[in-house]
C-alpha cells in the first residue's frame, strides 16, 4: 500500500515538475506567444491597435492586409522580431524579442501571424528569389531597376535601361523597359549614336505558387517596339512579340533555381528571324551574421537559337553576385560578366543592375 502511495506521489511530482520549475504556465502555441508578446501593439486581430491607446505614434503594420503581408518573407520578420525594428531600419518602437523568445518560438508566432491574411491568391515573399541580370523571374514585382551593359571588346558600347514594374491584383504585374545607349564610333570620333533603343512593355501573371513546395510559375508576354534606330544599331527595326514562361524553385538552405523559356516572334522574319530562348539561373543566398546583409552569388546559362535552317544555338554564361546595399535590404546591386561561349563577333559584356523595391520604402529610406 505504502509503495503504491509513494509511487503515486513521485509520479505526480514528476508530472508537475516542469510547470513548477517554470513558474506561471508559459504559452506554447503561436497564438499564445503572440498574445503575450505582440498583441498589445499589433492587436488581437493583427491589424494594429488604435494609436490613441498606446504611448507612441509610429504607425503599426496591418498583418491582415495581404497586399503588404504576403510579400514579406518569414526570415525578414523573424530578424525584425528578434533584433528589433532598427535591424531593417524600422522604428525602435518595434522592440527586440531575442532575449524573450527563441527563433523557434518566433517561427510559431510567424505561423500565427500568417493566418491574419486570409486570401491565399497572393504569392509569398519567400518565392521572390533574387533577380538575375538577364533571366526574368516568376514573382510579380513592384520595383524600379536601372541596368547597364558595357561591351568589353569589339569597340566600346554602353546600353542602359530603366525598367519599371508594377503589380496589379494579387498575382499580376505590368512592366515597361526603356533602353538608351551610346557607342564608341572610333578612337578619333569618340562616342556617338546616342539615343533610345527598342522600348518594351510586358505583362506577367502567376499561374501557380506554393510556399510549402517552394515554387512559383508565371506566364507572360513582352512586346518590343521598333523605337530604336536600326542604322545606329540600337533597334531591331521590327516589332518582336515574346510569349514566355518563368519558373522559380527555392532549394534547401537558401539556394534557388530559376528557369525561363520564350519565343521571340518577329513581325518581319526576313528582317529578323524568330528566335527560341531558354535560360537558367542557380544560386545561393548568404547572410552576414544571423540577421545581416544578404549576398547572393549566382550563375546564369543563356541560350538562344534563331528558328531558321542550320542556325546554331548561341550560349552565354553570366556569373554574378547580388548584394543588399542598405539596411532595409530593398536596394540591391548586382554585378556580373556575360561571356559568350560561341558565335562570331559577340562581345563579352560587363553587366550591372541597381534594383529598388519601392514598395518597401523610398530610395533613400532605410540606409
Ligand atoms: C511596443 C509595441 C510593439 C510590440 C510589443 C511589438 N511590436 Fe512589432 N512593431 C511595432 C511597431 C511600431 C512597428 C512598425 C515599425 C516601423 O514601421 O518602423 C512594428 C513592426 C513589426 C514588424 C515589421 C513589419 C514590416 O514592416 O515588415 C514585424 C514583423 C513585427 N512588428 C512583429 C512583431 C512581433 C512578432 C511581436 C511580438 C513578438 C511584436 N512585433 C511586438 C510595435 C510593436
């Protein structure tokens, strides 16, 4: 009898021990942790409490707004929650919870916060893979990009472009690209032939996306108009319509793969042959420290083949590295070299892009 009684007591103590050791019972679910740590500012409904009820006037994000919440990936939100607002150049009013919660607990909170956006048509920011220099990505973007390409041989030449991309609806985007350039005529004559190239407009729509599977697939069409001077080598002289498919796959760790296939249909195939295009990008993202600056080395393999008899496939490789320039990480620089692997009189080019994700803040915000 006594032994049974003792065993019972010991079992009760053993079962109660974790709770006794921890003091008041601490929540273990994402929702419970959110209620303890976040709700007094972010609200039980995730929309942010009325500023009149708190002692600060910093506007609170609305986690129920899918147009905002869907595009921010968990790692960025965990960084802000762990280190406090300033780690991404946000306000100090957003406290650092690194001392109170583990990264695992913060992940549970993120899973809870994700439930506030109830419209799953919006592709998640995790699928917004780094932008390669040449290959169009699948994710619909709000961004402005400046690109430059400089011929390293075959006589100097510079082509710049301004690209503006704007999302509409949960899964669509339109884009306009305005190229302009100059060419070195000769050593004596210096630079000339300054002017616009072929202006392009495009639309893109996401057909499939899954943050669990880590992939996204979009289709689109680009129309290149003959606005550039053909004589001066800045234009095709014909309209080119390019239907395309773009695919992105997040890989284990922070790796990624992107693929693109398109057909460039020319309105005058005698002047410019139709062309089939296939491109692939593989890369990885490295973070300085646990929550710091992101570096993404990647390499593109580009192929193009004119759709005419006995045409050869032209191959290029583009090793490159992208780095976040500012603390908010919404202004990014990418530098690379496009190396032709075959074909005559094709110059190696130095390529550069500066990308500004304008939805995340002004160009001069967040440095
Ligand atoms: C004292 C009030 C307060 C508390 C408590 C608080 N936050 Fe915040 N949080 C803010 C403010 C204010 C901002 C907006 C900062 C800005 O925009 O500069 C913010 C911003 C954020 C953002 C950034 C959203 C973006 O713009 O990308 C995330 C994510 C976030 N909070 C998560 C949390 C989590 C998770 C918790 C609980 C663990 C929490 N917050 C607790 C005040 C708070």
